[in-house]
């Protein structure tokens, strides 16, 4: 019953109009220290990217400004669980594979660095 057009005119739904993807990357943020606490420690990340992906996976994580939004978040949470609905459960199911692949990536990177230093 809604047109799902953003203020900029972007047509967000129905599903399939945009390509939602899962992407992996490396963070370029520097580690920061504040009052003895370190932040920006994440080196690698996996992100469910795209507007509908974000809406589905993380809807309700922050403030929801409208009654219609609250209704949508309630329906999503009842049917699919609370945010994160996709990425975190997928990680939990594949934790060993993900950690093994990251270890392999880091080991390869460290070997390249060591080769350059020698």
C-alpha cells in the first residue's frame, strides 16, 4: 500500500529493483584511544549493502520515527527475529568457515609482508 519512494525520488521497493549484495572489506580507520578505551578495532567487515537489504536486516535497530515504521519493524521482528536478521545468524551458522577464511587471508598477508621485509 506504499510507494516506497524516498525524498530524493529513489524507488526503494519492490524487491528486485536494486541489486542488494553482501560485500566484504577492510577498514581503513585508525585505532583511537579515549579515556583508556580503544575504538575502531575492526579490521575486516562484512556488510549487507543496499537500501532494501539494510531496511530488512537492520530495521528497528535505531529510532523509528513513524507509527507505520514501528508497525513494519514489529512485523519483521515477529516473523524473522530482531535486528540483525540476516548477517549475524548467517555468521553464527558459518563461524568456523568464516574464521578459517579470515585466518588464511591474514596468514597470506603476513607472509607477503615478511617477504617484503626480508
